[in-house]
């Protein structure tokens, strides 16, 4: 029987709400056979997740989701099958977390200038792992009643042209792919349908990604409509990219996303796991 893969998920190490152990247990209970833990810009959860996966009898793929700035927009690049001990990868991720640290302070200052006090300290209470993300600010703002839920708070406070938005530079596409490849992993563009790129920009992104050694595209994602999924499957053929499948699960309070509850890859796709042992 074919195995069920979910190759994109988060734990409390970044902006998810489950511990690596609880995440793996939930994946098992949802019928997943192969789970990738892909925390933003950090790998601290991989050891615990690997042990939990051994206990549960499922396979854990060590992963990471690297924040990239590409010609303006933020693009996420997932690394699958990485060796977390790789020093080039760890030095790169550390630089990104330093930028995150500065950005968190700046988000706090900008929110304060807009009448929201104590946001950095508030966000830090939710940030129990290696970094502070906008999701942690969102939890604080919802707790204080600035919006009814996480999605609404992003729209009102944390996106472009809103008080808590801080423009800035993550790492380059080339760096992200190179660190992942040096760590023995495969680089995959995460939730490509989320970036709302024009077809021209999308082709430019994919061709640069291929040129710097990228391996795959997340064809199936909880961020994708059926039509996004078909579009991405076509891009895979056009650019000779492997296809990945990941829920981008962040925890049970994000009730609209569940582990493994996403469609299978379209038949035309070559799965990124086709030659995994
Ligand atoms: P950051 O990397 O700190 O900029 O935060 C990005 C994270 O915020 C993403 O990985 C999502 O988990 C979350 N996020 C971004 N946009 C939204 C949104 N519109 N609604 C809910 N969560 C979002
Ligand atoms: Mn996230
Ligand atoms: Mn992402
Ligand atoms: Mn993600």
C-alpha cells in the first residue's frame, strides 16, 4: 500500500502550537506515515520529533522552512531531508533569526506608535521556541481583543500597509537553496499559490530556483485551491521539478488546516519522495 506523506508542518520551535512529540502523535493518529517537521528558520525540534516518530512507528523527515526575499516578496523555501548538523545551514539560519530578533523589536515599536502597548513582551509569552514570528504577535493581539481571530488580526495589523508591518530583507533564494543542498537536503518552494505572482514572475522564480539547484514545488498545500494545484502540477512538468505535498499544519487552533487532510498529488506529478528509501 502506498504511504501517506505530509511534508510541511510546524511545532512550538517556531510558530506552531504543539510540541514536536505531540505533533508526531497527531500525525500518527491522522494516518500519516511520513511527516516532515519544517519549522521556520530553526531545526531545534528535529531531535525530539525523530525520537517521537521512532516511538510511534512513523518516519520523520528532518526539515526546515527558510524565509527568503526574492525581488520584493517573501518566499518560503522548504528543505527536506536536511542534516541539521550542517554548519553552513546553521550559520545561515542564525543570521535569519538575528534579523527576526531585530524585526520583532521593530514590530513592537510600530505597534506602540499606533496605540498598542506591550506587544513585544506579549508576543514573547507565546513564543516558546527559537524565534518570534508574526503569528506570536497575532496571538497577543487576539488575546487583547484587537481582532476576533488570527486571520483577521493579520489583515488589520500585520500585512503590507498595516501598522505592524516591517519591510525587510530575509536571505536570498540562492543562499537558501545552497544551505539546504549543502546540508544534503532537497529544496522545495512552499505554497507557491500564496504569493499571487503573475505567470511571468512565477516562471522567472522557477527558472532562477532551478538554476541555483532547487528540486521541487509544493503542488498540494492547504493554501491551494484545486486550480492552484493543477497550475503547480503544470509548472512541475514545464520546469522538470519534483512535486511535494504538505499541509503547513500549525496546530489545532488553526481549525481550517489539518494534518494530512489535503488531496493526493495529481497523477502527472513525479513525487519528491520517488527515490527515497
Ligand atoms: P513571519 O515568518 O514571522 O513573517 O510569519 C509568517 C507566518 O505567519 C506564516 O508562516 C503563517 O504561519 C502566518 N501567517 C502569515 N499570513 C497569515 C494570515 N493571513 N493568516 C494567518 N496566518 C498567517
Ligand atoms: Mn508559520
Ligand atoms: Mn510558509
Ligand atoms: Mn509553513
